[in-house]
């Protein structure tokens, strides 16, 4: 009996150890599977991290380019604003000058009309020197428009320049 009791104790311990070994093996398999899954996730996350890093570098380059473009656009806008302000002041000054010239011209015309009402016009010919029709003719003023050409109106083409010079030197009657 003693032998049976020892045998029964051995069998009971054997079955306990067998179950513990089976549970350990099953747990080990589960742990290895979890390790493989974690390793696959780690590789996937590392690839995502590399892609995100590359995108971040591209985004940083794009942001810097956009900042420099924005700075250039702001500088151009400031320059355009300054030009606009300068142009507006120039236009206002020119309008004021035009108004001043108009008032001077009207005052000169009024003054000349007062003088012409008292004296004969210097542009009229005397009655005896008309061109055969007997009616008084007006003489052309000495400062005719074609006589006062500026350098900007002189043509660059040599043949046009010769024609212009010939026309400029012609007297009034032959034009």
C-alpha cells in the first residue's frame, strides 16, 4: 500500500506538472504570437514615421518658400501702395495746376478782350494788303505748332528725319 500511495502521489504530481507544462507551452505560444504582432506593428509604425518625416521636410520647404513669396508680395504691395500715393498726390498737384492755369487763362483772356476792344487785333491785316478778296485775313502766329517740335518728336529713322527737317525749314506757304 505504501507502494500504491507513493505511486498515486507520483501520478498526481505528474498530472499537475503535465498540466502546468501544457499551460506554460500554450502561454508561450500566445506570447510569441503577441510578440510577432507587436513587431509587425512596430515595423508599420516605423514606416509611417519615416513617411511622416519626409512629408514634414517637404512641408517645411514649402512653408519657407511660401513665407519668402509672401514677404516678396508684401514688399511689392508696399511699393505699389507708395506708388499709388505718389501718383495720387501728383494727380492732385496737376489738377491744382490745371485749375490755376485755367484761372490765369481766363483772366488773361478777359484782359486781352478788354485790350482788343480798345485797339485793333494785331493778327488782322490792313484792308489794303489782303490777298485779292478785299476782306481782312488773319496772319499765322509766329509760334506755329510745327515750329516748336521737341526732341521727342524728332523721328529716329534717317529718311523720316530728312523729311521732317525739310518740312521744318519750309516757309508756311509751301507746306
